C-alpha cells in the first residue's frame, strides 16, 4: 500500500497558478498579468518566509502596508498593490 505524500505548494507556485488562471480563465491582457506579477512580487518581498498558511492574517497585511510605506510607496501605490494581493488571496 502506497502512502500519499502531501506536498504544500510554495508561494511562487501559487502565484504562477493564479497568473495562469488569470490569463486563460479570466482572459487577462498581458499588461494586467504583468501588473499582478509585479505587485505580488512586492508582496513576497515583504515576507521572510514562504509559508502560505500564514499569509492572510490581518497582521501580515498590515505589515505589508507598513513595509510599502517605509519603502516610500505612495498611498495610491499601496492601494493598487493591496487590491492585487486581496484578489490573489481570495482566488488562491
């Protein structure tokens, strides 16, 4: 009898899947894909770990906002990135 091994997806793998679904299922343009890709890359930069089980907490999202503001992002730029992350987290 074989034992099933549960492999957790990594954050980059989930991001790639999200972008692929956006392209083929939601029919996103290449520019939209590029925008999500860049914004989600910034999100990943703000976390020292790729533990996908702990990315959706309120504290993590607030930390992301603090990280962006400390890097000099404008409030409008932060909002664009937050919308991309919210879309990713609700679809991932």
